[in-house]
């Protein structure tokens, strides 16, 4: 390492390294025309010192927070707040309206026939409407999570299915008929199984909320990561458009069924088609991820997440006990994948501590 002495204003300063000398010139203490000596013999201009004008490597690209927090049109915080407020109002109005319909039916003020009657068997049935509105909002929330975190969006899928099962439980409570003996009615057996399914799915959802690890950040170059996030943002925008179209078709189809006496509601309405499109989006995100990263742990984890969501999709379309079993299998699979990831994943902070310990 060379040591440089500088002559300025009749005084001799130093010794300095090249980096230190560049700093003094940058702050104005010296100029490039000042004389200096770096070999102990000859005095030359600072600008003529060998290596003084070597170009430094460009700084690494910076990662702005907005590159990962920006979600896109109708998916930002302002839009979310407005849609949330609208959903809450719709849920309250729907709940009150459903109760009024039940009350009117019980007092023979209106007459309803066909499958739609199942939605007015008891006041518990009135919970079906607000839960349906909240589920629609949760589906919107799921789409919002796609640009920021793949694991968060998977966790949202488990939250939606958890609410779907809760909605089925409330609907099932109004259909149970109790007897005087000790035997269990078939619907009561299913209700108990639904409660167990709810607990497993709820536990899975809470795990995804508590443990959110984005392995992709440690396994991608910055520019590749930006491109990957932009791709997810485009997918989220397309998924939002698809969500709106499916919602309109599903709701209008259900209304037509009501007028034709076939308006019973189940979890297949809207969510069967929505989860089908969602799985296709998850697979597309997985392929794009593989384009920019060869990290086996992150790839295996995301593939496992997709597998769990595929099982959720099959469960939504399955009847009775089969659906509950598949829901539980998906929940257990999601927890196991998350726990395996946590077990083998080493955070950057842990790596820094290990490195410092070995110094």
C-alpha cells in the first residue's frame, strides 16, 4: 500500500492512502494540481499518481421498498380501505336483510319454496350472508398479497377455506334434527368433523401468519428479484379482473336459480372456479420463480405450497366427509412444509453471528 505526502500552502501533509487522498480532494482540502510524493523521491501532480484515476466498480443496485410493496391498480392501501368499508356495510345490510326474511317467513308474511328455503330454516342461517361477503373480501385480500409474498398468499388461501368451513358449520346448525336417543344423526357427525377441520385449518392459518419466510430474497439477484415481483404484480392484476368476472357470473347465476326455486348456496359457488384460476396463477408464479432462481429449498417449498392449494381446490368440489378429510390433509401438509422450512432455513442474521464468531 503506497503512502502519499501532499504539499499544499507551503505545508507537507500525510501520509495518505489513495482512498484517503480521494476523500480529501472530494471535500476540498486538496486539488488534483497539488504536488505530492508517493515514492519518497519525486514530486508530481496528484492527478498523475498511478492508480489515482482508476474507476471504482459501480455500486450494487439499490432495492427500494416500493419495488416490493407496490401492488398495482385497485390493490393499493387506499383502494383496500374503501373496499373493506364497503364490504363491512354490505355484510351488515345482508345480515339484517337475511334476518328479516327469516322473520317474515316464520310469520307467514312471505312464501318461499324450493331449495332457497334451506337458507331460512333458522336465525343461524342469517350468518351465511355476512360470511359470504367477508369471504369475497378475503379473496380480494388474497390477490393483494400475491405481488408481495407467495407464502402470504398461500396463508390467505387457508384463511379463506377456514371461513368457508365456518360458514358451512353455521348452515349445518340450522339443519340438524335432534332425537331423544343417544344415536348421532348423520348431519351431526358431519358437523363434528367440520369443527375438527376448522381447528386444523385455523391452526394452519395462524402458523402462516406467524412465520413468514421469503427465501426468494436470499436466492435471487436484485434485478431478477425486481423482475419477478413485477411479473407477480401483472398476474395479480389479471387475477383481479378474473375475480370480478367470476363473481358477477356466480352471483347472477345464483339469483336466477333463486327465482327458479333452485337457489341453495354451497361453497362451490364462486370459490370452485376462483380456486381453479388461482392454482393456475400459482403454477405460473412457480415457473417464473424457477426462471430466475435455482434455489432448491425455495423451489421445493413453493411446489409444496402449490400441492396444498391443489388439494384445497379438490376439497371445495368434494361432498361431505370427503371434503373435510381433504381439507385436513391440505392443512397438515401446509403445516409440515412450513415447519420443515423453518427447521432448515438459516436467517441472514444467524449467518452474520456465525461469521463473527469464527473471526
